[in-house]
């Protein structure tokens, strides 16, 4: 799978398009094949450091898709 990764806080230049291993669901979890993901102001706040998260992190916390596992 591919993801947009934030490894450092800053502007749009800190965004990285990266390949990641396919997720494996644990007990009580599902995997969703995401068809569309939105980037909202909260994602910009996380990227910029206004609302910091442990790094690295991914953005696009809202999405729509099909449960695949």
C-alpha cells in the first residue's frame, strides 16, 4: 500500500509518498481498501505541528472504501 508520511513538522515539503507493508488485521479489526481519503484542516495542523503527533505519522484520517479482510 502507499501512504503520505509526515516525518518532520513543517510545510507541504515534508510530505512523503511512501510504500508501506499491507496491514494485517488483529482480533476485532478489519482492513479497508480505501478508495478516497480526504485531507482536512486537522491533517494540516498535525503536519505543521500546531497539534503535534508522534512522528512519523500519516495524514488523511477520513476515508471511504471496501472492507477487504
